[in-house]
C-alpha cells in the first residue's frame, strides 16, 4: 500500500481517463495482462499474478473466461491495478500538465510549526486547501515519477505547503520548521 500523497497523485492522474474500464472480469484481466506484459512471453500473466496476489493459473482462467466471478478482494485488487495502467498516456499528460500549470492540494492532517504554546500556527489538525504553483508543483511531480514515496514525499509536500501557506510564497515567516504528519485525508486536483 502506498502512502496518502502517492495515492492522491495516482487518483488525480487516473481521473484523466476518457474511456470507461472494461465491463467483464475477463476483459479487465486481459487488458491488465497486456499492459503488464512488456512483450515477453508469459510476462504479463506472471506480473498480473504477482500484482493481484494470485497464481498464474488463476489469471489464465480469468483471461479465458473460465472464471467469471472473482472473490471480492481479487475484484478490488483487479480494479485498483487496472486503474493504475488504464490509458497511461493520458495519465502522463495529466501529470505533465500539473507540473506545467500547478495543482491544488486539499488535506486534513496535523500541520503547523513549532511555536510557543497558544500560537495559532502551532501544529494541529487542519483542513488545508492550497494551490501549488508550477515551479513547486514540477518538483513534486518529478519526485512522484521517480518513485519517491513515504517520508521523502511527505517532506516535499510539507515544504511546498509551508512555503505557500505559512510563508505566503516567501514574503513572511522565514526559517520555520514545519510539521506535517498524521494525514487523515488528501486529495489533489490537477
């Protein structure tokens, strides 16, 4: 399972899709096998089985429509994995557009900086909606494309939010040590 920031970027990129996912389980599995195949014989079946946590033989049964009703956890995993690989060109273009034009982050998380007790800016649960301009957004998208996750990605987003939320784009509150943790919810609008 990936971190909330990576999940939010994935969801945002997936919203760029223009075609619906295939309806039948067999068609979904065939597309996933094809997307993960990489041109190698049996490579797509193996990769799909690993991604879904099932055997290659089970994947082959779905591909041949021998099994039409997957268990709920397999259906959910298939849906999630297929969405990650559905219309990848559109997803790449959406992320490139976000890097070029910026994006908006909405998050409910513990956010603030170390301040004297009672200050309005000390770390606490906040709902923040902040536009991230292109120069900062490009760095976050580049880190995502390079596979950065976890604390490194959280630090990048925290730095961007601190700069544009607390420091008003660098016009005030220089040198703050910002805390960004306990992410309950995060959504990104490209």
